[in-house]
C-alpha cells in the first residue's frame, strides 16, 4: 500500500506527516501524460482517461455535442466490434463509463488487475481507430439514447429545466457556460457524421489527454504497456478551441419566473464566482457549508427548522476552469410565498456579509467538509480522478496537501468577505419555479 | 434469442471486414485482432471479520483496515423496517427512525447535527422493509465521540412533541410531492398489486397521505420500545479501529443498554396477493417518458436456486451488456437505461424490471421486455453470454469490499440473511470460496429453468406512469386485459 494519506491535526491530535497521493508519472513523446497510483488493497485496476474538452468547447448550433460524442466512444472501433469492450470488461469483473462537463470528458474503465493489457489494447484501439467503423446508424442510435437521457434527467424531472434556465441567464450567449452539457434538442438533432470526425480529430489526441492507471499494478509494467499501446500514436496539433473573454459583471438582478408540473414552488439564487483553484475558493466553499449544507446550516435552521416555511435547502459552490458558480436552492412548503423565501435568504446572506461567523461555526464547516473529502478518497477511482484534476486544473499533481491546508486555513473574516463580495443581490440570478404547466424551453 | 443479439455474440472475437487503418501498422504489434489474454488470475481474500458479543446481546463484527484514518459502521436493527408498520399506519417505521436524530440524550436536533460536523462524522438513520439501520462514517480520531453520539441516538431518543410535529410536517410535504416523482409512484403501484396495498411488503415504507395523520409521536415511541431490541442487533464496524479497544468502549456504552418488553423480530407476513389486473396505469399528462416497472414476487434469499436466479437476472438486466440494455438502448434507442433488480428479503421479495421509455415507444418497449423474458425461458443462453455473466459475478466480488462502508454493507447483508461471516472466504470444500464455486456451477439449463419456474412472463405485472392519451391505444393492442387505474399518488381510482 503506497498511498500515504495521513490526516493531520485539523480535528484533534498532533500533526502527522503531510498528506499526499503517491504516484509515479511519465510523459510519452506524443504528449500523453501518464500517472500511476499503486494500491494493492484489492486485485482491481482502474483506468481514467481525461480529455481536455467539454461543452464549453462546442460551436454554434452544436450544443450537447461533447457529451453526445462521449457516447459514441462506446460504439466500437477498428478491432472492437460494437459492444465488445463492455463484454470484455464485464467478463473481467469490471465496467466502463464516462462523464462530460463544461470543461472535461473523463472515461473510466475498471477490471480485475490481470486484464490491464487488455484494457489498454481496447483504449488504444478506440483512440486510434474510432472512425474506422463509425457510421450514421451508430450516431442515430446514440442520439436517440442521449435524447432519452435528456428526457429522464431533465424534461421528466421535477424542476428539471432549472439548470438550463440558470446557465442561460448567468452567462451571456457568447460564453461557453451559457448552455448545459446535455445541450438543446435541435442541436442534438442537427449533429452529423462529419461533426464527429472533426471533433475526434481535433480533441481526441494524445497531447490533449491525461491517463491515470490506479490499483493493483506495478509502475514499470504500466510504463511498458502504455508505451507499447500509445507511444506510436502521433502527436497532433494543440487543439484550437473557442476562447472566452470574462463577461462584464451582472450589475442588476436578473429575475426569472417559470412554471413546472410540480406541487410546490422552488427558488434558485445563483451567482458567478471565481474559477476552481483560485484564492477565494475555500472561503466560498465554507460559506456554502455555513449557509446551506445540512441541518446545522443557517438557512436550514431558519427556514426549515424554526419557521417551517421550507421543505429543504441547499447551497453549493462549484468551481470550473473558466469561472465558478454559487447556488442556493430552497423548496417551499405548500402555501408559502416564494418571495418570502427569497427575502429571508437575502437577510441571512446580509448577516454573514456584515458579521463574520465565529470560529466554532467555521471549524464545524471545515471539519465536516474535510471528512467528506477524505471519505471520498477511499475509493481508488476517486483518487485517480482527483490526481488528474490537480494536474490539469491546478497544474500541480502534488496539490492534495496544499488543498487540505488552504481549506483548513479559512477564517470567519474570509467567509464574511466572500459573502459581501460575491453574493450581492445586484449580481444574482433569481429563478422561481411555481406550480403550473410544464414550461417549454427557449433556446 | 433475437437474431441481432445472437449475431453480436458470435461476432464477439471476430474482426470486422474493414480496411486496416495504416496507423496500426506503426504500433509494431503484429496482431491487433485479438484481445491480449489476461495474466495469471489474482487471488482475492475478502477482509476477515472478528465476531464478538456485547453483554446485552448485541453482536459485534469488526473488520480492521488501517490504510486510512477513517471508520464506517452500521447498527443493524432487524424487524424495525417498513414490514413492521401496523396496518393503517404505513410509514411508522420510517417516522420512528427519522426521529432518532431529532433530539436525544439531552441534545437538540440541531445540536446533534452540529456535533457531527465538529467531529467530522456523518450519521444516517434509515429503514428498508425488514430492518432499520443506523450508519455512521467518521475519522478514527473522533471514533469514541462518534460512538457516544450514535449510542445516544439509539438509546435515548427524545421523541419530543415539537420535533415530532415538525418532522411530520416535512413528511406531509414530501408525500404531497410524491406526484412529482413518477418512478416512485410506478414502484408503489406495482408493490401494492404484487403483495396487497396495505400489506407488510405491499405498502410504501414512506407511508401514504391518507394514513399520515393517524400516526402520532406516541406510536413512534411504542414502535421504538417494541422494535429496537439490543438483544437482536448487530453492529458492524470497518476501518482504522482496534477491536479490543472498541469492545471495551462499547461495554460501557451501547453494550450497557438493557431494555424490557421488546420483541424478537419475526418473519414478516408477506405473501403474494392477487393483482387487480396485469396492467396498472397512472395518467401523467405531458410525460416525455413512461416510467415502467414490470415484476412479480420472486424467491426468498434461502431459496436453493439463489445462484441460478442471480445469473438469470444478470443476463437479463444487470450491467451494460445485459439483454435489456442491449436491446432497448443500444439497438432500439428508446431508453437511457433498463435493469432487472431482485430485492432479496427475509420473505419472498419483488423481482422488478425497471426502465423509462420514450412516450411513443412505450408499448414496443413493454412488448420487447416480455419477449426477452419469454426467450430466456425458451432458449438456452449461449455459452459466451453465460460465461460473461458468471465471470462478472465472480470477478466483481473484490469491488464489494472497495470501501469501509461497502464492506460494512456486505457483512450486514450476510447477517440479514443468516449467512456465515466467512461466506465469501476460501474453505476446504471450496478453495476459491463457496460463493465462487456456486456461481461456477450454474448452467444454461439452470437459467432456462428459472425463466420457466420463477419468471414465466404471464405472471408479470406491468405498472406504467405515462401520458395515457398517447400510450393507451398501443398498449391496448398488447392483450394484457382490462387495466387497473391509479392516481398520481399511486392510489386506486374507482372504475
């Protein structure tokens, strides 16, 4: 077990060694970055292949394409008939999946550790030969699947179109976060085979990817096999991608009202915030915990516990590469005017912006966040993804210890300053969804 | 077996007839066409549990894992689940469990939440049909304080009137919101039809609006008194913990908790009922998809055909390569996902095929599902497909012990079903473990027999929440008989 993840003194007890995620790394001549995390706890190997492309890189009239493309990566390649990769991985006790966000597309394969070479063979085959067997039928099939994913996760969900409305209003039309990763139906329908080839050729190149192999493996053997299956793939041009300017700030509250086929109203307050791994991120995350994470949070205490005018509350900060978002979501009790919720949420923000939370409240928020952070790292796969994220987004694979340290260092005055600076009413999008007819989307 | 699927399987290791991409020539690998074989099969020994007994009868299972300074645990309380709800008071078990962390041992609900944050602990209380479970994850440094808090919750819950009223208010709103959750409604309607709508396994564990107001805090207190019996509980702890020290601490805490008048959990009186119809429908106007639940009462966990059934279920609907996923998603493109789930319970539980199908294809999807079930009862599963399912069940075993929490869950599952603690471990009779040996023994004939004996398609009951104006006419052509109708909350509508 080479994972040296030692918790230091945040909660109680003396400081131990600095925490870190142990890894070895190398880079192939074609630019592919490779990390190996050795962990022999269980005879399993995890592969994470991270491409630096997401929905922010999509072009006009093709929203949703990065995610649709992700689906196509599972439809076979030169020597892998459609479905064979899943059959091989499942027979190896594993599975295959991926996710796409505004910034990234991340593939994950899992198998018994003695299938490492087979796993790399499959990955190489689809990275080199995806287009060799690609055709219209595969595109049509996965477009249908994605349209069903959209129905299941958005259209047929209560309040399901809220995220679309928030992003549309929070970011201007010419910014990469204006649209959601799932995309618009018309754009998904317009996607064509030449789009697939162009996207693959531009973004699915070794110099735009990071590979992490984690689990019951030996770094030397990983290096030998990764070299065998990937080193001969040519380096490509650095992908030319859309560039976005920082949009002018929101200076007047944007109020959006919508309806859905739901029983009770829900309000969403959203603000732009700094990007991931910038200085104010830990204070914003602590602020979210204090305001609206769990039963000990201020909004829960006031709106759910004391006044009983809300069913649930949630506050969260989400940092991405271009910028971040701070969200507060509160579901109303039946018969409660959502305007009252909005007013009282505003009062709680004002309180925090005026008076720093005391050290006990800050300590609770930090401890609780730290514990869930550590717990999430129990999974080898989560560690692999986090390591890639540190390397790609923080430019520092050893960021783990620094990340913990900066989260622990947050003070009450910093939380107050973050509330005052970022959660201004004049800078927010205020969305209310009331019971009524399910509203139609507007592009 | 559909032609398309047979072809896929035959093609498994064949090379497609396309011109070779010249880039592969640069790899220096002479034969790209065959997957490289695996190296030697690794050995896997599941983590071993140390079993002890506390003075008051609580069984203690400890699994040491010192790789990270964290601990997970579950206190398993048999007989405190939804199946023990008194008739007409559906949701009482859930309400009782909900109240445990809403004030206990002199701490208010908020103080309990704050203490968890301070400790870096997270405590959750929940129920399933057959049990209640109090679970916690924490840092090993604060384990003692976390255990003390857990002990307060289960030993000294306050059941204060004011907190109980507030929690009831939250439950009331959640039940009002049920109409917004069509998947839940489709499941409720199906379970009601399979077991009887007010029966132990047939009523929703979260309760129904019509019965909520009859439930009082006194009911919760009495449910707690009768059903939270330390003599029948098991505490499973995994992580960075010293068994002897833990035992010592528990002796003065949880182990010193004595009660009188509590019951022993009895097997729930859960029997299959006569469904009101084969087709159960809920009209949800404007639904973009139909939420579909198709099921029947399956076997119980003690059934000797357990392994055969699990292989059958894996082939049909577990994983991406299952027949349901391949046909409904990868070939027809009419869904995002489909699966077959068996709830293994103390008494026979539901076997359910679950999916959400785009509205215009609803009848097609239902017809396909029935056809796939029939096919499994009529035709041997091809060898490659059978092997894939069995190997998956065997080789995925280590992942069950991936985290402390999942290790705890695996052991709670053994306890719940009265299986030995070393169930997955190698033994003289079966060196790679008796679980592995039992999976290996399953044959294509066995799987076919499951289809015939346990899952004959005419027994399947079909519950659908969708836009009836759009899906009704096509569904009517499936000859499923006169449907029974339910409202958006899953309650029967008068004919």
